[in-house]
C-alpha cells in the first residue's frame, strides 16, 4: 500500500496505534472501578480473568488458559496475583477464558453487573471480552479511514465472530467467513465458501485485489 506507518485497530477498537512506531492514535479504556468489579466477580467464582494495560498482558498466575492464550497470540503474560488488588488504572481490555458452557452461563450476569458503560461480547467460544461501550471494531476502522482519507464506501472488512458485526456492518463491502455464526453471515455483503486464511484469500481474489 506504500504506507510508512500501518494503522492497527486493536482491542476491539479500544486502541488505534501506528506500526512500527508504536504511537497511540486513540485509546478508550475501561474505567478502573468497572475493572475492579469484574475482578471481584471472577475471583469470587473462581473464573479466569486477564487484563491489558499499556499494551501489556497481566494475569493472576500462569495456568493452562494463560499458556494457550500466550501461544496463540504470541504475547508475554505478567503474573501479578489478585487482579482486584493489582488494578490501579483504567484497563484497555479484560478477557474471561472459560469453557463455552461457562461463558454462555455467565455472559448475562456480567452484562448486568457492569452495566451499559462497557460492551461484553463473545469473540471465541471460550472468550468473553469486556471493553468500553463507546468503542467497537467499527469505530476503530472509521478512525483509520478518516486518517487515511478513505471513504466508507471504499473500505473492505472481513470477519468471523460476533465482535466483528459492527465492523462488517459499517464497511462499504464486507465478507463473513464460511464458519462464522449466522448473525455475522447475515450482516456481511458476501459470505466466503472457505474459512480462516483461505476465506481471506478468496475475498481478496473476488474483489480483484490479488491474483
């Protein structure tokens, strides 16, 4: 694309930053009191919770969920003991990792506990993400388009999970991967016949963006 700096929409849109400079363009974190409420809830129920602050991952201790996440996302985890006691400032994102049945059972409780100031969404069968309700992948993508001087109609978005819905709806053209949940497939302009990497390649080819 001929860009010296690439703009990355991260943490479900809560942070937009340049790469490789690392300069933060936009950041809308979860308030400290909300983070503490969630930490207390999870600690009382023995649920695994992790948090991002200043683009670093913090966890109570290194457990199997931590190891799987670190391996998948290629990040370093910093164990700090009780997150409730450790939290001292707003948090970019919080993430509960549990079995799919547990996530389904607690999602409603977490939304009721934290209120309208945050979005609680499932980004993977075992992931329940919590971030500021003023942000989404759509707001992050909109910020990038504005900075680059690109019209909404010129934006192509691709996704495969429920937290991609706002982005797919906002973009002028969107592709849902074949394995995406039904609401995601309905929201997209097109649905690929393949999933994951093959689906992305298919979308780019159909748009004439690669051979």
